[in-house]
């Protein structure tokens, strides 16, 4: 599938977890990919190497998504080295689980800074280059089902992602005139470093089955990658401002499903 050939994508937090799955799927669809990382250059190089080994184009680019000057430098570099930016995937995020009474201002601010300010900063910087180039573009924000369902130890996290949902709608309004579409994905459960120690042992393996979802398994990074490819491609050219649940049916789940009895 080469739906995105000739396109360039930046994936924030692309060195591991869901971000690496997104980077690999975008590359499989033909895009040149800039794999953003905050601190782990080695992990980013591994993702770049596997894209190149499969015949794709990729570079690793460092930036803390919450720091505008670093992000501006990163976007300029991607534009110069890969020939413009067509797709920005705002995937970088943190989820420091805390009891509500233990969320101090440091944790609150770092969560908002990374998950919400980071999405704004990267979207603005990416959209600025897209606007100057005049070829349109697509921004995909990785939000979460928790922004609707809530989480007792995720008050700050859910609030930051609720902000991402609102930002997505307004950015879609602001940028449509430049041919830039902005959509969000409400991501469901995928076992990664962000949540592994919270997930029961039995569910920690890839494609672990669960009776609590209509599609009886947890997600994997590639499931999210495929949805990102769709929202970044001309296949979704009349879609902007939406929140697409990619969650195995969690948002509509009524409870228990006896998958193993079928
Ligand atoms: N795993 C899930 O079940 C799940 C569910 C819903 C939403 N999400 C969202 O998916 C996204 C990816 O999470 P994941 O599950 O792969 O977790 P992860 O911890 O494996 O990956 C998060 C990535 O973001 C990067 N990052 C964090 N702060 C950064 C910063 N300031 N600048 C640049 N990069 C930074 C990390 O280095 C890492 O590469 C997050 O936005 C998360 O909220 C995950």
C-alpha cells in the first residue's frame, strides 16, 4: 500500500510504544517519517533503521514537544531534510498515575505541558510550515477513551486529553481554509511502558484476549498506526474535527462478551 508516497510525516514520541507502531505504518504506506524522541536517541535510531531496512525513508529528530524553540528547530530540520511536512502526528504523552490527593502542581503542570501544550506547540509549528508551502496537510492527535470515561488516578491525564479533543475541533476550524485537516483518535487499551505495571499479567502479551471488549483483544501499536494512515491519507479527505475511537469497541461496550465460547 503506497497511499502516502511522496508525503512526509513527523511522529512525536515515535521511538517506542504506539508512536513506533505509527511511524512504521506510515512508512509502510509510503511516507518519509521523522521519528521524534525526547531523550532516547538509540531507541529512535532503531525505529529509523527498521524503516530504512524495509526500503523507506526516515530520520530521528530530538525535541521536547512542550518546548516551542526545540519544536520549531525540529520542524525546520524535517522540512529541510525530507522536503516539507504533510503530516504531524501528536502522539507523545505521559500518564503519571496518582491518587487525586497526590496530584501536586509539578505533576499537574508537567502532564498539561506535555500532553496539551505539546500538541498545541507541534500543531502550530507544523501548520505554519504547511501553510507557507500551500499544499495542505493532516494533523492527527492521539487522545484517549479516558477523556470520556475518566480514571480515578488519571484526573490530570484525562483533563489534558479532554483539552486535546477541544483543541482538535478548534484547530480543524482554524486550519481548514489552508487545506489542513485536524482529527483525533480516542485510543483504547494498548499495553506499553505507559501502563504495563497497571495491567494484569495475563493481558501483558501482544494481542492478549479479553472478554470485556466487543473485539475480544487489546490493541497493538499497529492498530493505531493503521487508523493514523487513514486519517492522514486522501481516503479521509472530507473528514476533519472528528474524534475516532480506535479501541476494540470499548466506548460502546456493554460489558462481558463470551468470545471463547463461540
Ligand atoms: N497505551 C495506551 O493504552 C494508551 C491509551 C490511550 C492513549 N494513549 C496515548 O498514546 C500515546 C503514546 O503512549 P504509549 O502508550 O505509546 O506510551 P509510551 O510511554 O510507550 O510512549 C510515550 C512516548 O512519548 C514520549 N514523550 C513523553 N514526553 C515527551 C516530551 N515532552 N517530548 C517528546 N516526547 C515525549 C516518550 O518518550 C515516549 O516515546 C500517548 O499520548 C498516550 O496518552 C495510550
